[in-house]
C-alpha cells in the first residue's frame, strides 16, 4: 500500500476551499458593480473611452497648432461624429460631450487635447472595472482548477486511509520474527549454496542449471542470450567456472592463449555479455520479504525444492520444509499481514493504526472531501 499521505500530515481542503470562496466573492462583487450600471452601458462606456483616447493619441501632434490642416479636419470630423453616435444614457456621457464641444472650433491646441483627456477620464473607471472582472475571472478559474486538483488528491487519500483503517482489525503486535528468521535462514543458506555452485562448477553446468529453471515459472532466472549459450556449450571456455571466465576477460591476448583456445571468441561473447553475467545471483532462489500469501508461497516452495536440489546442498531441503510448515500454520496470515504493514509503514502510522487514531484521520479526510465538494457546487459561476 502507498504511504504518501499517511507518512505526512493529514491532507485537508481548507486552503483550496478558502481560495475558491475568496475568488468567487471577488467575481461576484465586481459583477454586482457592473450590473448596477448595466452590462451594456459599462461596455459601451469603456469602448467609448478607448476610442476617444485612441483618436487623441493618434492626432495630438498633427492636428494642433499650425500642424497638418488635413489631419485637423480628419480628427475633428472623426471625434465629433464618434461622440454624436454615443448614447446619452451611458455613464460619464457628459465628459464626452464637453470634449466634443471643445474640439468644435477652427484651431486646436495642446490645451484642448489635455482638456478632452480630463473630461473623458471618469469613463476610464469602466475600463478598469472590466479589467478587474477579467482578472477576477482568471483568478476564479485558477482557484477552481486548484480546488478540483485538491479534491482529486483527497479522494486518492481517502482510498489510502480506507485501506489503513482496515489494518486496525489486524494484530500488528505479533512476533513477526517467527516468520522472518526462518526465511532469512533459508535465504542465507541458498545464497551460500548458489555462490559455491557458481564458483566451483564450470560455466556449462551453471548455464544448464539456469536453463532448467524455465520449467519452473516461479523461479524467475533471466535466461542467457542464445549466442552466449552456444559459446559456453561448445567452446572449451565453458569448462571453466564463470568467475574465472570473467577474470580472463581482463587478461592480455598473449596470456589468454594459455587458458582458452580462442581469446577473441572469449572477448566477443563473455565481455559483451558482462552485464548479464554479473547479474547471475541467487536472488531468484530467495524468498521475498514480506512473503507472498500462503497458497502462492506453497507453490513456489515446491518449485524451489526441485530446483535447489541440483545445487548439491542437502541442508536446503530442511530449510524449505520449515517454511512449508509455516505456510500451514494458522497464524501465517496474521504474521504475514503484520510483516507487510511493518515493512511498508513508518512507526508513526503504525502507532496511529494500533491506537485507532487512523480512523479519525480517515473521517477527517471524508469530511474535507464533503466540504470541498459543497464549496465547488456553491461557487459554480457561468464565467
């Protein structure tokens, strides 16, 4: 089981919920202010302000003083026509009207443009209001996305803590050494036996041993590449133990002549597959910790009995018999469950499981999910 959440503080949705609530309140407040004036009127006023400023910026240098007369006429016509088309119902209309009246004369100066800017300035409030709404909506969407992400995390934590609460029914105080010590004893013995076999027997016999395990799917040795099998089975190098072959790879060609008939073939086959050869260990013959469930382990022990017999160490069968008896012990599942929990969980989490506090943690997460779901529902906005 994962302990991503259990090993740290209990996850909550408070921060995400508060952020979303605050962002929603901001959207509502800005929208309420816009609604107070009327959406269309606010947009129209903001557009009018932008257009007025655009015209003032465009013609300010060319339409004033003794500048370009054509530019003056274009500006005056554009500005007066633009204002005449505005609805008198828009907020700040008076400023546009005053600016238009000021521009309706034969010659324009810098002061006229400054006056016009001052008169239409109140309309900028509505540009800022729309900008505030846009920013508020962006913040709202970000907060809502964050809340949904947090909800997903909380639901993941809920599943995790639900599994942990199931462990409160287990006896985690049982002496798991009753299970661990026999497994470690077997693992140590089979590792020693395999190491001796690999060191003392020739590589050909080692490869035969590994290839024979293909008939035992629960003894998962990686099989040698075909070209390496052929080399070991047909060349005189296969009559030497694997550790010796790995040492020979580092010898000079002249020195290798004393040990193998074809030094080049040794390098081509053994050196090229050095990584694979270094991975040949007793690991596939060992029992994992914590062990598999009783039924699965019984099948594996049966296969291991057949395979390890070929190592020539009769003591291994005694260790395997002890393990088989353990799988038939009524307490095996209790011991295994406790071992699995202790292997995967830290001391703090185990303590909370034993004390029952993990149930409170689970209920807190469920409550956080419900609160965040409610907030997401209550803060739905069509923006």
